[in-house]
C-alpha cells in the first residue's frame, strides 16, 4: 500500500474514493493504480526531482498522477487545458518535463506542443482513452495493466508546481512548501490534515468533496487532492454546470465545495424551479476565494444555503492567508477575515513603513512555520516578491480595521481576475503587437458583473489602418491562434497614441480609471 493512501484503504477499501464522469474508483483500486503508475514511470527512467507534466481534466487520472508524484519524488506540473500549443511548449521546456500525461481530448494540442518544444527531456508519453495511440505515446491503461503493484521501495515525497501567468510574458512555475521533493510521502498527509479546517473536511471522516472548477488550479487541487488525503470522497465535475452542481450535491450527499464568485452568480441565476428542488441538506461548508465577491452576491448565497459560506484570501504562492466565516462576514461585509494563526500579515507603505489600522498599503505576509516560495527559473521575479525578514507579497493593496480584519482595496500588480482566473496582460500585449497593423497595446481589466473583470485592450493602429468590425473579428482570430481563449480581449478601444510616462512606461491607470468610475470596487 502507498504511504498516503494505506491507512484509508485499510479502513474503507471498497468505498468510493473518486467519482468522475467515467465512473467510480474505490480506495483499493486507486491505491493499486497509483502504485502501478509509480513503477511505470520509474521503469522509464524517471528519477527523484524529475517533472511530470499533465494536461488533464477533472478526472480520476489527474489525482492518480498527483499521488504518483507524491510517492515518486517528482514535481507535478498541471497544465491548463485551455492553453494553445505555443503556450504548452513553453511549459514543457521551462519545467524540463520528463513525462507527459494527457487525455485524448487534448492530444492534438500536446502533439503540436511537443513538435514546437525542444522536449529532449521527455522520456515517457502516456495518453488516456485514445482510439488510436500516436507514435511515441503509450496507452495509459495498457501501461498500468502491464505493471505490477508491489510495494514501492524507497518512496520519496514529491508535490505540485503550478504555473501562474507572468507579468512580463510567459508564466512561471511556483515552487512552494507543497513542491518539496524528498523525504517521507507522509508529509503530504500532515500538510493536508493541517489544511482540513479551511477545506472543511475532518481527517478520517466520511466527507464528500465536490470539485467543480478546473483542478489544474492550485485552489481546486488543494480542495480535491488535499481533501482526498484526509479521507474524503472526491466528486469531480469536468466542466462547471450550475444545475448539475446542485444535482451532484444532492445525489452524492456532498458536504463541501469550493466556488468562485462567477459560479455563485450562475447558481443564483438558475430558474426558481431548479433552486427550489435543491435540498443541500448535506452541505456543511462552501468555501470561496480566488476573486473579489460582490457583497450582494454573497448575501444572496448565504440567504439561500445558510451560514455555511466561508471566504479565504490567499494565492498559489502563500496558500491560505486569512479566512472569514459567514457570521463574521455579515457584520463586516467586504472583509476577507483575520490572518490565520500560522500567518503574519502586515500593511506597509511604499517606503517600507508599517501602516496603522484603516490605512491602505501593500499587503505583505510571512509564514510563522517558515514556509517560503520561489518562481522557477526566475530569480528576479522571486526577489521582487520578497522583502527583508521573510515577508512576501501577492501584489494586493488593503488595510486592517480596528479589530484586525483585513480588507482588499486595490491591486498593485498589473493583473486581471476574470471568473476567478488570474490573467496577466503582458503576454497578451506581446501577442497584440505581433499583429502587423498594431503598433502599441495596453491590456487591462474592466468591470464585468458576472466575471468580475473582463479583458480589454487599448490599441494604436498603424497609420492608414481603420478600425472596423471585420478588423476586430480578424484580430480576435489572430489572438485565439496564439493565446488560450480566456486571455483573448473581449473588447477594444483605439487611440492615436497610448499614454506613457517620461520613462516610456505605459500609464494604464489613465486608461483604466474611466471604466471604473462610479463602480463601488477597484478590483
């Protein structure tokens, strides 16, 4: 038995561990499949410290790969399946991927990416559910069937390295405490148990966790793989569907789910007959984060499902930083809570001086447990996100009230949050100016009632080029060929010249502020 799953298998062997659109995997089956995958990757030359890249959906095989990395001493790099081949190729090379695991749904993109990438480090290529397996690949199920599930000798801890979009171009991998390689795999269990109160599960209990957002994101991974390591059954919905979420909760007696504000909006907008037919009696915790939530949306959610709605502030780099339960939030709407006991949060001004209550400044955090993070292959980016005495920042601006509750008020770094997904404009701007008829571009977020923000681009066109609907459509196609769909601008504006400082830097606030005038939030 594997170190992480063994104790759970011994107690709950034939009970469901994972439920996805293709069926049910028991704890015993999951343990055997994880063990086989470790042996298969080792036999293909993977060593401790190597990287396993996955382009998978919300499916059992994703968790199998996660747990295999946790016992093989490998870094798991989950790739956003919305990315295009050019973007995937970059991650393959930047992470020095030694293995690639994908599903037939994304096989064409992965094949193109491998052609574009150097890919010299890739030694194993597995595909799931493919009718025809291309040259160089092996069928995932055939690989597992041909491999034994004997106990893993010298199991070594591994963990995930999530790629976040970069402020200056391509994304960077985040190596945090979760990414530690080496040592006993049981450390993953201890980490998961420490996060159990935030996730809303009880180690050793009979919780059922629904993951209805893309599990390649760090938060969804924690609420999926982390909950499973605590003994929770995990239900995976590949693509979010609000009505189906309600059906899955009642069908599987789901106790907890992670949502982003956009998902809550869609659930609240369901027809009355669907909402009235929803019981939700099993729910003990709905946790939301990843993007600011309009107070009106949150109040409606609490009125509907009760005071089980909790909110956190954090990020891939630092994990959970603060949390607030529904009862506290109702008396302090807009707050993201008090710092967790293991976290210290300070508000500093531009000169590095600590600010008193009710004075906004940049939010800096420090783990009392000594946890730190770094950006893979990006020492300058790592340095910019840190300051003396172990403090780090996500780039947000906020303040504490007189009772020590944290509020977010602005975002210092040039980031858009749309539907809970972080989008950094630099990569989009780089693609736009590749177009022969565009000489300058500035990308920023504008208000969107459902998504929070939508991607908007201000452009300067080459002399003699006129803006038109056909040009806009052609430009959108140009972007979609080079960027994941969620990064493509949804709207445009054209200027003779974009505002720049004396140093030549775009002054986006001049472009952005008019869009936010009269809006009761800055992010």
